[in-house]
């Protein structure tokens, strides 16, 4: 089995997928943080392509950064300066070749994640 990485972003305050939310994937090696790709969520709150496809998969430590500030601004949440949640970094490890699904449940003042299937 080959490994790959996907996500799904749901706006729990509005009860809908978070579309148009930019996501960036980094590989973490010691103190080095290397950007691998940037994607934007579609109407279903997912990316059109795998965040880390099988051809590029390696075990190791990664970080997904969800740039939610612009999304929250567009969704009608009253602007703050600074916004309570602007960028959400999630650092996690992938220890085997498997499907890793790292969803984000987002609201203007909180979020949660888990290893999905």
C-alpha cells in the first residue's frame, strides 16, 4: 500500500464545507521547515488533488498550515485586529505508508482535528 495525505475543512459555525481556504504543507526535518505545496479547498471543503500524493509520500514529520483568516473574513465573521484565528498550524507524524486524512473542524474562535479515515 502506498501512502498519501488528504484533508477536509468544515465550518462548524455555519454548518458547511469551508471552500476557498488556502492550505500549505511543510516537511519538518530537525529545525528545517520546507514548503512542499499550497492548495485551496473546493466547494466540498476538500482539495482537488491529494495534499501529498503517493508519488511524493515519505514517512516523517509534517505540518499543515490552514490560512483561515481570509476565509473567516469572506464568510461574514466580524473582523478583528488581530483576528483570533488567522493561521492554524497542525504538526503531525506519518509513520507508515497509509492514507492519512487530517481534517479541520473550524469556527471563528476554536478548532479541532483528528486522524480521519
